[in-house]
C-alpha cells in the first residue's frame, strides 16, 4: 500500500477521529506524542490483550514506543524504558508518561510502582534523541512523592490515590509538572510540582479540587490525565473527569476555570505541528457512551483527530480538515 492509499483509507473512516495505529499484540492506553528531528514519536502505556479478558490489567513493565513520518503510518519500535530492578521504585510498573523538549534535551516524567498493589511515585528519564533514555537521578529512586501534609499518599499503597498521569511543560525559567492525586479528605485534586533542572522537584501542592463522583457508567470519578498546553498567551488545562474530557482556561499556569466539556475522549493528548492542532483518543472504542460502562471491545489503538480554535475555544474536527489545510485549501470534491 502506498502512502497515498493509506491516507485515503484513513480519511475514509466515518468518524472525526481516525484510527491510525493498532499494534498487533497489545493495546494503547495513556500516551504522549512529540515531534522530534526525525519525525513523530508516541510513547505509551502498553496493555496486553490477554489481560483484558480477565477484566482488568495489572502493572505495565515497559514504556512502549512507535514512530511515524506523517501521523498516519506508524512503526512499532522497541520499548524505550523497562521496569527497575529489585527494590527500585519502578520495579513492577512503568506507566503513563509525558515528554517535553528544552535546550536540545528531552525530559520524560512517568508514574510507576515498586510493588503491586502499591502506591505510585513519579520518575524521570532524559534523552538527547528520543530513542535512548536514561533514568535520573540514577540511584533507583523517584523524583517526586507527594507531600503527606496535604495528600492521601501512603507508603503501603492505596490504589487510585495517586500520584499518577504526570504532565510536564517548561515555562519561563522552570519545569512545571501536573499530576492527579487525592488529598487527605479523599477529594480528587490536580497538583503541581516545579523544578529548575528537570531532575530535582519541589511539591507545590494542589491547584484544583473536584468532587468525587461515585464510580459510574460515564467517566472517572476523580481527575485523570491532566494536560496543559499554551496558546496565544493562554493556558489550557485538559483533564478527564466524571462528565467527560473537560478543559479550563487560565492566564497563568496555576489558575484555571470554569470547566467546559470537550467530548468523550479517553487519555486524550492535545498537540500541534506549528499551526495545525490535533487531539487523540486511545484504548476504549471511540463513540461508546461510557468509559467504564462498556468493556466488551473490540478494544482499539490510537485515534487522531483535528482540533481548530474558535474565539479561543478548542473544537474537535475531522482529521482530514486539519491535514488538508481546512478550510482554505480543502478538496471539496471529497
């Protein structure tokens, strides 16, 4: 199949978000997409298909990796990270990650666990080429455990209390990391940490609290997968919560609100290629009315759709609209 045939095949899919990558032997859950000097890279939490048949999946021991030249055709690569050795903080899990570039170096934050069940921590790895990653600080320890002055984190492990789903940006003179974690009152929160070198982090505590909604057929009962992007001087915080994938806008990276619902997206990432913006979706069949209410499958891979901006608000649209210079140069012939 030629690249043009592949392009037509993907654009012919009926939904706005197109399924662009389906690994043969596993599934994609939380993920991060970045464009490097040699093309696009997606790093993701790998879920074995066999584990889904058991009703749930356990800890993930590797950080999976795939590459693409055009976002449409993807090649599975070798994992870039593997779980740590005995006694290390990520001995049994290498989970959801985020990647950012600063001064020619790539920084990856990810959550992991030393035991199952067990409390998560957040770790860091660095790379100069997106292919070869080194865990830092290199002594088998994480870079962040949330402070017990405000968080519900406990050494013995309470699954779901966090920290999890870290997201990293660089703003002015520092790195800022966002993550989800419950506070002492068991309220879902989005917390931040900061660092001047990307390796040594200070826990700055929660910036948002939310209601904990009893586990339902709609979406997560607490915050999951916070993502922050900057556009035209505004900061956009995207997160999964009970009512779906939501977002809030701020004038700085710490203050946001009110919430608006964007759509039924799972683990979505908002990213751009200069003026073209995209939104992703993974794992759950897109279009099902529930994240937790329908796990019959078939489970799918990575979806990518377009994203346009109207009066400063993000609006999902068909991938083809964005890739064909919508609306000025779109091929109206179909």
